[in-house]
């Protein structure tokens, strides 16, 4: 179903993606795969096997990071949960403190290779960087502040997060499916859905070369149907609704009607969301076209790194089971999965920190373009 007009949209969406947090509050095991000690031994052997090959980390895949058929099939089921089920899944049971930084990167790259056959240029290292007294302006992603519901923009249909450590307080994740947000708004304020289906003015910064930036502009909707599924592409920063990151001086201003529509989405997402309390070692996989995510503010320990929030992130797409982007949303997806295994910069946190953001470009096997609020 590709509905050209909001007038043709269904009154209610049903199916596995039309869930609310209440559906899982009493049974988190339904979306959690707990690794056994035998599973961990397999993963450790695969790390050693890969290291013995002497390959760059982007080469980690089922042929170089071998697992038993049983564990491989369990990982492959995650793909179905994300694309054909509830839109998210969690793997639990890894102890990051048992590995070096390099081993954690290899482990992450190896596991994700069983879940999707395409992986992004680089692994991102997400934590509060305000204590580092850096000269550059930090994005909300690099601060301990709460983050509103959003999707990662123009990067693919699956977001994966690998929790390395958790903060002293806060930092909970929140998930909300667009299907249930749609159902909530259809009952309360269907006009919001019509507004979201209109073309909106977007701005995104692109870095074509060292210390070079250009502003790309788009006119496209926030939501749209394709293949009988409702999709969303939304981050308020790129829609002009983040006062801390203003648009170009000559950009059109958001109307009060559109500001209100974005607020209604946040309110609906809050009503239907599922709260997830991360633990060190968790791997979380989210359908980035169908499920919005948000984050609570947090407080890190001033000196204990294992009580400081640190998460690795890698965008994924499976060419066999993944979603095709709704044409009406005009996502720009040609710059996420465009490098070979040898070209990808799957760096550790310390390796990444040695390269200034202004120097992180495709030629280094990396991208530092903003992707969400």
C-alpha cells in the first residue's frame, strides 16, 4: 500500500508493530535473547580466530568470525524480529570488561554480520564528552541531556547499539512504534498525520572534505506508506525545531501548526512507549524506519569509567529481508553502505578520538555527518 493522500489512510494500523509498552512491561524476556556461557566461549573463540587472520576489522563476517550453526541461527532470528516482527530485539549476557577495546569492536562487527549483510562505514562511540573541554560545539548525542523521540536520518533501516557501560543514574532508552503513534493520533488529532505527510523543509550538514561543510536541503514528508507499512523519518534538528542548532538565516521558519504537530508526536510516543533499562553488554537492534527511540538524561561517575554511559552504534541493512525506503520520504541512503570491508574504519574509541571531527571523511573510511537530534 502506497497511499498518495492522507484521505486514503486506514483508521487503524494492526499487526506486530502496533504494540505499546504495556504489552511488554511484565515480560521483557520475549524480546531478549540471553547468551549462555557456551555462547560466550564460542564468541571468544571467534574473536581469536579473526585476530589470527590479521585482517582489518571491517572484514569480520561469518567466514572470518565463525560460529556454530545453532548460535548463528539464533542471531539470524534477530533480523526477523526487527523487520518482520515487533521492530526491535535485545541480546544480553556479554561482559564488556572482559575484552580489550579492539576485541569489543571485533565482537560487535562479528555479531552484527550474522544479523545483516550490510554495515555502515564506521562504528560510533557515544558518551558524554562535555567533561573533555573540547573546542568544537557538541551535539545532543554527546551530552548527558535527555533526547526526544527520533529516528536516525538517512542512514538505513536498522540501528544497533552495544552498551559498554552504564551511568550512575538515568540513561534509560525508550522505544515507540510509529504504528501505535499513528493509532493514537488518529483517535485524538488526525490532522497531525496530514501535516506530517506534507513536504517539509529540511537542512543537513555534509562534510565533503577535511574541515569543509556544505548544507544540503530537502523538501520531503515526515511519514509515508510503502509496502503496507507506515514509515517515519524524523529528527527535529533537521526540521528547524531545535533552537540550539538553528537553520540558515534565509531558511523558511516552522509554522506554529507544524511545531504543534511535532509536539503531538512526542506526546503520543510518550503515551505508547516502552522503557528499556540498559545493562552493560546489551545489544539492542531497532527498526529505524518503524520505531522511534529516545533517551533519558543521565549522570556519570566522575572517575569510574564503568559507571559512565558509553555505547557503540552501528547502522545495518539486510539486503534480503530489509525494508525498502518509502519513495515519498526521499531518504538519501547512498552514503552509508558505500565502502568495502577493507575501507571501513571500525576504530576503537581511543582511535576515533585522535581524529578531529572536521577530519572525519569518507576517504578515511568514516563519516561524521549529523544524523539525528
